[in-house]
């Protein structure tokens, strides 16, 4: 791949490697509405990074500003420490895996994969070997002569990956990479993409609305909503220590108790004071307590709950069998809903419509600002 | 089980096909008819082809028609391609306005367009000739070319062009390596259709031709007044043969594409 002939500024720090992508105060307005607003973000070298959010959250626009298909209305893009705002896509050292794969239908698999090397005028003799290696990388050896139209969805994606990686970009952007695949193939490809990323040592940035995809593949995740990045963290931290109510709700499942913080816990109207874990909010602040269903235990009586935790009386409204777990829909004394989930030995036959007890370890709940 | 309706529709289909092709067969047969009266068979001859070869007026008209059709079809296809590419970059609202304007000539009677164009040329003091003829035919053919090319261009995944850019193409390279090859079929179809429309056009030609640029249809039409000779049939047969060869050529390329699964563009 040719390096960008853009005016190269010296990387900010010679000691630490420059981030693969650095977005500073970036925003994109379409008319009066902002699709992306004030995003500042570093993506490290050789990282598998996911931008996760519901549809319309601005994640695609953010990615298109990294590729250069969109020009930011404000802020700057740096790629590998080099200023890249306004540099056209074909002069950026990155490639993109399109959601529709965007394979060229008039070219064979071989010519699709060889496309970038031919355009960038690589020595003709080096191309066949490079194509063979790229196809071997995605386990499509011998597919070179095939027509693109005859390939299955999974094969098309592999060709697209080979085509995107053949020029050894420093950065690969993947737009909803698994969206078009069926469930089983998707699980397979999640692991494979991760493996591939480690093998080739290229920074991968994927854009997805699928939290499971993001959690399984990524080193770090940026959660977006309403054009803003709400939290950037490891999958574990995002799940265990969500920063906002939206993140707690969007990633996995949470139920929320809402009240006012006091010295001994969260005072919830109609429910009393619920013990809370350590937090940084001031006393008297309105706050939510987020509880994950898998951390809630349901029992017939209060004394059969694990000791030392929260114990609240609840009415069991419904049990839903999920296969690997059973989910209990509960109503607390204040009328709010609480979800509990038990799997394996933790499952209990409980009477629907009757009073039960729900409890959890306060350390496994999380206080979030209003 | 074949129902009565199936039988009726099957015969209807045969009838329609016959209606479409009988005239062509008749022209070919009569071009070899050794008689001055076109519709009465009087033995085999090739003398009409000889007379055709000596009829400089008719051959001149053929040359004019071929030139005009070639130029106007090429212009219409080129403009159609540019229109399609330009419109893909417009906002949807403007796209609707623009395409409406582009297709409007389709629903305006050609005679109105002809009269209007004649007035325009007159007010510009433009002498009627090859240029006005080609421009007149462009007005007639452009909407058809645009219709075909816009449809094909609209069906292309916009990500294809982006993918080409992403893989190192500048705008021109992306067009040449991806967009153009993918539109080749549509461009060919548009060009052939425009050529045919222009070649057979009589209304627009009536208004826009000048001295020395009488097209073939105009010439044939004027011959009606003095009496048609069977050499017209010979000309018709040659044109049918020519068309047939073109279709065969295009068809063979199509077939090769299907059999080989996409053609390699030479680098």
C-alpha cells in the first residue's frame, strides 16, 4: 500500500506509538441536525475496537469520517499520528469491509482480490502470489477463477476480507460485518475475525448494533447513542461497570430502581432504603440502581436468600423458560419491575402470582447518575 | 390438462409472432422477385440488388441516415451516462425534478418538438443540415437512453464505487474500472435502441433536415409518390441482415459471458 502523500506532521510522541486513529472533537452535521457530536476517541494500534450503538446513533457516520467518505463538520481525524482530515479515501492507509461486501460483480474472485494491487501499480509478478496468500488467509484456496455471483454469503465475505487485507492496510474498518450472515455462521465468524485480526496484526474497527458481537470480539468498545460516545472500555468493564443508564440498559439487561441517595443507601419511594455499592455521587442526588437479572436470586422465603445482601419482597408475575436459564418477572412493593435469572442448579419451581423474595449482593449492583 | 383458454392463448401468441415477423419474411422474399409489381411473384432474380448498388440517391440517403444515427445515438448514450452519474449525486428532491425534465419529451408529441425545434433553429439563423438533424434526433433519443442508463445506474450498489475508492482508485479510475464495465450492457442497449429510433425517424427529420441531408426514411417516403420499386425490398433485406448480424454479435458476447462467468478485463 502506498503511504499517504499528505503533509505528514511529526507524531506527537516518539516514545509511545501513535494511536491508529485519533478523533478530536469530531462532529458531523447534516443540515441543522448532528449525526455525530463532539466525539474524542483514541483507537490503539493492533486493537480490535468496536463502535456499538442502536441504529441511527451515528456510528456509521463516525466510521465514514474515519474512511474519508464523509468530511467532518468540526474536529480532526489523525491516522497513525498523521493529520488526515480532508484526505480523500484512496490516499488513506486503511480499507473497509462493506456491509454489502461490495464485491465487483464483473470481476472474478482473483481479480477482486488483486484489485488494489493492480490499481496501486504493484509489480505485476508479485500479484499472483499475494492473491494466493490472501485467499489462503481466508481459507478460500483455489477459488480464484470463480465468479463472484456463484459464492455463498460466507464466501463472499471471505473474499471481501481478502480483498481488503491484501494491501496490508494499518487499519481495517468493518461495517456490520456479520449482519448478513445466519446465526450459526455468525458465531463462527466472530471467532474467526478475532483470530484473523491477531494473525495479521492490523487494527480492526467494527461498527455494530449487536452487543454480543461487540462483547465477544473486541478488545475495547465505544458505546454510542444520539451521536455521542457514552463510554469507551473493555467488554468486561462495559458490562460490569456501565457508566450511564443507557449503557446499562443497552448492553445486556438491567432493571433499575430509582430514588434519592442517602448515607445508608438509595431511598426508593414505597420500597424503603436499598443498600448500594460504593459510588462517587453526592448524598441527596437522584440516582438509578442498576441490577443485572443474573445477579438477582429469587427464593420462597427471606432466610433462604444468600445472607448479607439486599432482600426485598416481590410478587412473581411470570416465569419464562429460556433454555439455558429461567427468567423471573417480579413486581416490587413500589410497583416497579425487577428481573431475575437463574440457570442450572439455581433454578427453582416458584409459584406464579404469589409473594417471593428477591435479593442480591449490593456489590453486584451499580449506582448511576440520573 | 390443457384448458380451452390455454389453447386460445397459445394460438394468440403464435398469431402475434407471425404478425411481427411475416412482413420481414415478405420483404426478404420479394427482394428476389423478378417483377416490377412488388406483390406478385414472377421468378427469382438478384437484379434489384444491382439496381440498388447503382441508385446513388438512395445510397446517399442511407449514408446520411447512418451518420445521423451513429452521431445521435453516441451523443444520446454519452449524455444519458453523464445524466445518470450526475443525478446519483443530487439530493432526492432535485433528482425527481431533473428526471421529470429529462423524460418529459417522451410524452410530448414528436411533431410538436419538431415544430418547436424548427422555430428555435430559425431564430438562431442556423442553417438546416447534418448538425440540426443530429440535434433533432438527440431530442428524440435522449429520453430513451436516459431511461435505460438511469435504471441500470440506479441498480448499482453505491458501495461499489466507494469500495473502488477505498481500494486506491481516484474518481476517474473508479469510473473506468468499476462503474463503466458494470454499465456496459446498458450502454450498449441504449446505443442500439437510439440508433434504431434515429435510423427510422421520419417526423423529426422532416423538420430538421436540410438540402443534401435527406435521410433514408424521408427518401423512401418521397419515392411513394413516384412509385416504389422492388429495390426498396433489397435495401430492406440488407438492413434486416445487418441488424441480425449485430444481434448475433451481441448475443454471442452475452453467451460467452454467461459460460465463462464474467469476462476478464485486460489490464
